[in-house]
């Protein structure tokens, strides 16, 4: 085992550059080591920092990060589709594709990275000088010609999570759908809904910069959740309840608000994370007292090479412009902490930061 530099979680609201991030000397035959070229911190990284990884305490002392693109510097002998020097998108989650869960159609439920509930001693997050993964052919995707690093780094989580959530919602052409929380994932949901044929897309947030991008991505209605009766206003505008709601933010009352706006027989898809151990309450009336036939799905980023390839093709063909999410650009690993602090300080000019590894 050898060790490299990385951005490590030391405790509640405490980050540091540490030289103790492990990289194995002997990688598995299907594995690869990637040198990061660009990183992007995420809201979920910020939640872990704020709570001191209260929900996942084994992450203390490990590198954070799960959004990264890089260059392959080493591959195992059984890696068939990638070689040293390839520029790749790296999965934000690492499903174990040779698992019973994968055979059952739920590969996300069996993961091989640090967010899967296991304290792996040979690796951590991707905010490191060298990142080790154990299944390169299944969890990397080539960056197509004409796709920039800034575009590509929005694929592994922002696009894969949002487009996966919209697929789970499965709206019909002409449906009316709301996106609650229009940070970067919510904004990608807006674009995915537009491409999926939704007729009315209600983008619910409060920041002008997010409203601007939401309009560009295809939102038909911009709703400020600071208005006290915003849920009623949406129902009135829509001339009735919505076909579905995607939750990408909105706090602990988001589920009740989403259910309140959703018709009987409709679907609510939750993409938000809830770290810190607080219970999520559901207002009984919004759920029809439990028998309103409203489906609730909790959906995470499913990962995998195929999904990332599909997202990259959408960028390559001009269907999605994810670089519109990027509001702050930095250079150097130490600036990852500055990028995370934008989230922690609730900077209202922020959508997504990126950090080049140079």
C-alpha cells in the first residue's frame, strides 16, 4: 500500500489536505487507477461535512468526492475496453455488476465504493491525486471528442441522477410535473423532463441564477417557495393536481409538499439526500390519509458505463448543455475546500463549482 494526497473529512465542518489516502500497490486484474483532471464538489459532500458524516461515521479520515473525470494511468490485465492515456468519466457510484442484486435488476443495491456502507481500507473518495477503482470496463466511460471536461464532469452524478429519476417517474407526453429544488440535480431534471415530453414543468426554487438556467432548460413556470401559498398557486395554475413531482431539495417537509401537489395515481420521486438522522414526517392529509394511491420512490444514482455513455451522447449531440450549471472555476486540489465552502456558506451565486487538477 502507498499513500497520496487528498481532501479528507476530519470532523464536523473540518476538512484538510492529507497525505494518508491509500492506493494499493497491486490492483485487481479488472481495476484501474485514474489521475483526476477535474473535480466537482456536490451538495451531498457538503452534507457529510456539515454533519461530520454522522450517518456514515467510517468516512471520517477518508477522502471525500464522487464527481471526477481523469486520465487512466494504470490498468489491470483483464481490462479490455480502456488503456493508459484514455480520458474517462468516472462513476460516482460503483455497482458490483457480478452480483445477485445486479442480476435482479438492482445493481445500485450492491456497491463497491465508500458510500455503500463498507469501510474499504484500500480506497476512499475521488478528491485524491490517484483514484483506484476495481471494475474499469463497467464503471468508466470514454469522454467523446468535442465534449469538454467541464461538460463531462456533470455526467457521473448530476446527469445520471436526474435522468435516472425522470426515467423512474416515467411521465407521459403532455404530463404536468414539478421539480422541487432547482439546484444542479433539479435543473438537470428540468432538462430531462423537457426531453421526455412534459408539457408543464414547474421549477420550484428561490435563486435568480437557478431560475435563469431552469428557463433555458425548458421550465414553463418558475415558482418561489418563499411565497407562503406556493403549493396552492401551482395547483391553481395547473387547473388541478400534477401528474408527478421530483424532489431534488426542499428540506424535511418536501415529501409532504410533493404529495400535496400530486394527483391520485401519480408518482413522487425523491432524489434528495437526508443526512443527520432526523426523521422525515408525512402530513397524512397530503397522502390521502394513506390510501390515495400515490407512489413514492426513493431513487439514487444507479451508475454504470452504459448510463454515462448515454449521457455523454446527449451532450455530444447538443441535446443537453450541462456546462450551464457551472458558476465557479478553480485550479489546484487545495481549492476543492474553497468549492465545498461555497455550499457550506450558502452562496446564492452558486450552482456548481469545478476544480481543475493543475
